C-alpha cells in the first residue's frame, strides 16, 4: 500500500472529526445504502447530510453510484487503513525514542557519583 500524502491524511482526519460523518461511515460499514436511507436517522436536513457526504467523498471514504434518480453510497475503507498505518508508524517511532531515552536515564542512574538535589546528577 502506498504512503498517503499529508493532504490525503488531512482529508481523512477532517472527515473523521465529526460525529455525524463517523455515524455515516458506521452505517455504510453494514453495506451500500441510498443517500436518503443514510440521511433518515439524522435530525438535520438532507442538504446538510449531503454536505457531510461530500466531505467523506473528498476524503475517499465514500463512493457514490447513480442509478436513475437514486444515489447509492458505499464505504471505501482504504483511506482508513492508510491513516491507521500512518498512526502506527508514528507510534512505533515515538515508542522507540522513549525506550532509548529510558535506557539513557537508566544508564545514568546506574553510574556512581554525587547527586544533585532532586535525584539526578548535575
């Protein structure tokens, strides 16, 4: 899988930042649905739900298919997988940094010598 660009990651995280959009994704994880079916549970206008859907489409999380007057939506989880992979790589990077810092501090603590007030050597 290719590494997403900063812009692509931004679009995914913007899309996930809203509770309504997350609910739309949860609904679509159960399968394809018409826009009106997706909009039905929300206490907002169809126009407002359509704006949320466009943000999800821009992030690549939702695909739209037209059949006559009906618009069908489906989930595309690939951007979620890419964002998850990116987050995991950042977590591994920082975990290794923290482990190296901890090893350095442990090494310093193991050395004999005078200690400054506060427990660390000066």
